[in-house]
C-alpha cells in the first residue's frame, strides 16, 4: 500500500515537472511570435506613413487619376480602422488576423495600381523626388515580405510544438491561452501577378 | 478537413526552409568574386579598406559578386543569405552587404537593422543608381565596386558607433559575472596556499591559451570574415541595368 503511494507520488511529481517545462516552453515560443508580430506591425505602419507623401507626389503630376487616389485613400483608411481596433489581440484571434491581412493586402493592391498609373507619366518617373519615394516604397514592401515570412516561421514553431506530444495533452487544460497561431497567406495579387510589358 | 488544411499550410510554410540548402556558405573574406569580374589588385584593395573599416568601427561591410540567385527573387534570396551569414555584430546588427549578380544583371545593398537609419533605402538606392550602375553598364566592375564601397563607407562613417566589440563587452559585466570572477579568484587563492606549484602552472596555462570566452571574434585586423550574429530585415535597395 505504501509502495503504491510512493509510485503515485512519483508519477505526480514527474507529470508536474513535464507540465512546468512544457508550459514555460509554450510561453517562450508565444513570446517569440508576439515579438515577431510587433516587427510585422512596424513595417506595415512604415508603409502606411509613406502613403500620403507618395500620393501627394503623384498627384502633382497626374491630376486626372482621381479614381486611383481615392482607391489608395480608402484602402489606407481601412488599414487605419483595423489598427484602431487594437493590434495586440490580432495574433490571438484568427478572424481578426484575417481582417488585418485583407486590409493590408487591399492597400498593397491599391498601391500597385498607383505605381502602374505612374508608368504613363515618364516625366514624373524621372524626378528625383519620385525615385526616392519609389526606393522607400520598394524597401518597405520588401521589409514586409521578410517580416511576414519570419512571422510564419515563428508561428510554425509554436504550432508544431503545440500539436506534438506530450504538449497536446496539456493544451486541453489551458484553454485559449495557447491557441494556434494563424499564418500569413501569399497575397492574392501576388499569385496572379500582372505582367509588366515593356 | 482542418487536418488537410493544416497539412497544406505546413507545406506552404515549410517550403522556404527547404530552399535554405541552396544558399552559398558564408565567405571567408570580406570581398568575394565568384563571377571573376574584379581584378586581383582591386579585390585586394577593397578587402583592405573593408578590413580597416571593421577595425575602426566594428561594422562589417561585405562585397559579394556572384552569377545569380537561381529561381529565387533577389530580395528574398539576399535576406536569407544575410541571415545565414549573420553579418554584423549580435545585438547591434551593424552589417551591410553589397551584392552583385552578373547574370541576373542586378545589384543589391542589404542593410542590417542597426544601420537602417544611417544608410536608409533612399541613400542605398542612390548609391546603386548613380554610382554603381553607370559603371557596371559599361563593364567597369572594378570601378563600380571601388566607388560603390567608398560611397557606402563614407555614409557609414557619418556617425560614430561603439568602437570595438571588446569596448562594449567591458561595460556589460553583470553582477553575477563579477560574483563568478570573485569566486574564481577566491578558489585560486585557496589553491595558491595549499598547492603553490599547481596554481602557478594553472596561471601559465591560462595566460598562454587565453580563456575561450575572451577570444576576439576573429577576422579582425587581417581581413577575412566571420559572422558576428547580425540580422537584417530586408532594408536596402535593388537596382538593375
């Protein structure tokens, strides 16, 4: 009887150790995802900050493209709305994540339309001011790609750990605290990239 | 259905990692010319300049010329390579790599996180467009490399960072490191009293080999490159000709 008690106590202590280790590991991985999310937010914010300047510059030379400007302004407003909702919980909530991505992809599309319009105005394209803005926009879009990719990598680490044994056994007790992370999908626009004809 | 979606997602996410094997290994020198477009003298000259810059500022600046990036987009490929080589110092992320892809007809400057404000995209883009591309276009790779590196170094020299890795390390002794050093000193004193000859021998061993943790990060002074743990986030610019 006493022996059985010892075994039960031993198993209990062992389970406790494993549980603690797992929990701490999940916390660490969750923190990495959160940190990478902050990077993603930063680069998207950087792009949003760039938009007014870009639109102003293009507007000066291409007055008759009002529809394109309106499209960019609307897309940017939607991005702003999502940001106001509170970005911190976007990582936790797949639906909010989806909304965030859709808004940002909308701005991507609007901006690529704007840059396509510029092709019609060689004088504008040749100005130093526009070229600098273009360099900034390209750099920012590239940063977005990089940080999104890294976010997916961190989220994958988290989700893999979450789904593997024995972690998956404990996840039931912990509820939503360690919900699976959503991934960034390839942009719809990127999948059907418009061919640039020279 | 969710399981299948999860599998598809996992494949999508895992795909970029599978390509990591195609990346070139970290170079041993600051200047690498796999395409053979630089003359030996110029390569040596730039290597010296970059080595001197690293000694003076601690910043790692690399020039890497290759044939192309295969099927991968230049920016994507470069970001992965930068991460794999770990250019720049850990924590400071103060590395810059100037890439040239002869067959792809592309140039790229990739800037580490820590130097993004010193060398912003606009500046990188201007260096490529105004300094390097016109020379590459007429086949003058020597000139493009020399003037491009000069321009980048000039921009980076615009402000002073922490001079060397060691200067920085010295400031960062935490309390437990001090406690550890004190404990080691105490143990040594005890050893000195109980076994004097052994203690002296130990002292010589340490003095001759140096403690493993205190070695310099290599590659400094005599040229050569060893990644210091720096990262980049896609900052910089690309140009083609």
